[in-house]
C-alpha cells in the first residue's frame, strides 16, 4: 500500500504529501492517477529500456563460458543444475547464500520500480533474478560448473 501511494505521488504529482495521511482512499488515488495520461509514456520508456538491458545482459552472458553452457541447458536441466548447487559440498557457502537476498528482494513490498506498473514493475524483478543466477555461476569454480552441468545432462538423459 505504501508503495502505491509513494509512486502515485512521484509519477503524477496529483497528491500532496499531507493528503496521503489524511484519509484518501486507495480507489480515489487510483482513479486520479489513471485519469491522467501523463504516466503512460514514462512507463513505456522505462519498460523498453529494461527490456533492452535484460536482452543485452543475456546476449553478453551467452558469449562467455560458463554462462553459455548453463544458458544452453534445457529448462529441466537448469533446474537440476541449480538443485545441485546447494547440495554439493564443494560449492562455497557464500554461493549457497545468494538466493536468500534475492528472495528477500522479491518478497519486499517496497521496490525501486513498483509492481503495480504492469510490465516495468516485474522487469526489475526478472533482472534481479538473472543477476543472482549469474552471480551463482560466476562464483563457482569453472571445473565444478562443468561437472554439475554434466551431472544435470546425464540425469535428464536417463529419464
């Protein structure tokens, strides 16, 4: 709720800060924000920039090892690979802890870009997950990543 009030104040400038506390209802604010068309162009511009940034990041990762090997895996193989990461004893503890801050960020109701903005709000979450997964792959030794990829491929071939 705080996320919505804060961003509606920033993006539209329709609500003075003191009105937020004095009894404005959620529906009133939403109606006022959506009545103004001034929010559409900035949201589309941010969505476009976010999509370009995510596309560029994935293209950069595809050209480097071990990221390229992980990206080439099928969906089930990727799930197996990332299931092996916390269970393997040779993976550093720091790498095993990376998913916790990512999950905390995703669960946090206050985002830099709020989720009520249809496309843009979720793109920052996608970027955070991609960054977290890339950090996991980067911080594991290359030989171990290759071995875990091989294990994921062999287990999926057996099914």
